[in-house]
C-alpha cells in the first residue's frame, strides 16, 4: 500500500496498557504516519514523551479496591466499577478526537472499550491491542454465565455509545487483535489474533542499585510484587523474608519493598531491600524471580530466561501463573497461604537445574528476544484494509481478565 | 437400594475432597461446613475446581455432573458459592439417578 495513514491510539489510564503501544506509535511515526492518542494526557506524555499529541479523555477516579477483593468478586468490581464507567467517561473524548483528527485506523486497548465502540459508530476501522495473555485464551470457558454477565453489559454500553447495528465484541476487533505476549503462554490462538511477543519497554529512568552488593557465590533471587500491591504485601513479604533465611547458604535475596513493610523484619545478611529496582538490568543478573504474576514482570523475566515462583493475587494473575506453569517455566504458590517453608521449597525447585524450569525459561527467552513485535504490529496497522464492510463476526462469550498492574 | 441420599454423608465426602485440595497449599484442618464459601473461606480458584471435578468423578462416577453445575451459576452465585449448595446438587443428582 502507499500513502500515509492517520492512527488514533485509545488507551485507558493504566501504565501496563499504554507501554506496549509506545514503541508501536513511535515506529508508525518513524514510517511517516500521523499518530495521536486519546486518553489521559499526563500519563501518555509521561510514558510516550511530551511531544505526543493527546486528545484528552475524561477518566474516572480509580475504583479503590480493597486488597482482599479477589477472584470473581474482583472481576465483577473491575468491570462494574471501573472499566464500564471508564468507557462511558471516555466516549465523548474519543468521539471528539475522531472528529478532530479524522483517523484512518483506531488502535484501541482491549480494556478501553470506548475506542472500539465509538470507532464503529463513526465507521472507522479499529484494531485491538491486548496487553495481557489472559484474555486471549478464554480461560473461564467453563463459566458461560460470567461471560454473559459481561457481554450483556457491553451490549448496553454499545447501545449508549456505539453503533447499535454492530455485533463484534469490543475487546476483539474483527480487523485484528495485536497481542503483546508470548506464544509460550497462550499457545494456539483464535484466528485474527497475532501474538507479537511482549513489549519490553525500556524505562525512562533507572533507580540506583548497589550492584557491588550482589554475591557471586550464591544464586540471586528477586522478590517483587510490583508497585501496585503494597497494601497486600505485608504477610507475603514477611514469609519471603523467612524463606530467604532458610535459603541463606545458597540464595541472596533482592526484595522490592516500596511500602517499607519489612522495615522491622529481621533479614539474612546480605539481603538487598529497595523501594525500587532497575528491573530490566537486574533481570539479566538474577537466577529466579518470586512475583505476583503481573503480566509485565512475567514476560520480562521470561525474556531474560529467568524461571519464576508465582503467587498470583487477582485479575489476570492466576491465569498468567497457570500459563507459566503449563509452559514449564515456573511453579505456583498461594499468595494468601504460603509460608516460609513452602516458599523456600518453591525457590529451590525452580533453581534446581534437574527440574527443567531454568531450561524452559531460557528457551522461551531465546524465542522472545529473536522477535520484533513492534515492527510486526506496525506492518499490520499500515496494511489493514480500510474499506468498510469487513465482516463483523460475533465473538463468543469470552471472559476478560484485565492486567491491572497499575490500576489507580 | 432405594434409600434417599444422606446430605451429611455427602457433606463429609466433599469436606474430605476439599480438605485435600486446600491442604495442598497450606490450609490444614480447615473446618468445612455447609456455610463454608468456596471463594472467601477456602480461596479456591478455577484451577482447584478442575481438581475437585476430578475427585467428584472418581467418587460418584458420571452421576454427578460438576461442569454442568458450575456452568449454570450466575456471576453473583459463583462469588457467594457455598459447600452446602454443592452438597444439594450432589444429593439431587444422586437421587435423580436412583431407582424410584
């Protein structure tokens, strides 16, 4: 095809959902296309650069979930209290952006469903960007009424802000789904889904780290629950400290503790505790990661060939954790139940070469590092047919599982 | 045999199966009653339901269709699912299959 296109990128106010599209937007611009964003300007500017054109969308306050809200209750809360109201709030901003910018293609995050619905109302082709592996595989197919609970609400939303005649699921565009995850996690995918590998986003700033403190004679294990889970972390990190004490002759822990919950917990000598770490640099040095199973951290660890001990808390994390276990690259423990002894045993398991976790993670890492999802995504977006009338196939009752790593 | 299924026996059976599942991840000696909730009390996840489904099949054979039971639950019912509700399903399934 020839000629330049105009792309409008619609994103929710969630860091993990914006990050994969930062590189894609830059690549499109590098190829001479016009790119603008619709979303939260402060967040987009921070992640994608101050030079980005952003159409302001109203975003509601974060839902303020309590840490003990998990499982299906967390799912109900996420959609009913956050993602569906978010779509209603964003819809006028998305519509204004489409009218002002006149995009040829709308690129919309899977959970910013206003992008898909409003694009359809304006007859503009849209392509979905999926930032987690969990929703690609229909993990809760056994619970059809959960699926219907959501699709009923999405249908009502479509009636309010979309094209009432359209039928496709706003989370799965019939013009293509760009899935920023690993084939090793999702396996076979439905037609129309392109698995591009995770978007490993270089950080704009790297926190200081005492590299000289790493003990070369012991295995290094990174313990991190991400930045969004400080409130729920106390019990788990305290057990992790106990596990590190049990492992101290063979393991040195690097513990991320942004909430300072370990300030008064005794730790084995040499343990490095930091509020923040330069995670990507650190992952090239560690032998295992203990994590809650946030999709970003999991993919970054696998990218570096590092096996995982996963203690999923909620949302997409249990599904991502099961995918890692199925891929042979890690083991799973219970976030709310695991104790120091069980956690130490899990760390020993993934560190033991005989279990194969290290080899599996290494093999996955080689595949991930060889791919280039950004270029593939840009190729798809610049070649997707713009003609209206592309078949609008109804999707089945898929179960959404949002990556809420950075839920406000 | 055309005696009705005893709900207390089913409860004891299920408590044994569930106790095995939760013991795997560190919840030992969990007291399991009709009022025990799958989610809040036992912290069961969908992966555990797969295991439980296998245990039910091993114990009751094809007479109890757990997948169908789960598929029939609304979101709010799944959130609030209790052991007692599954006991009732098992009892009804066994009685439906028994000769009159």
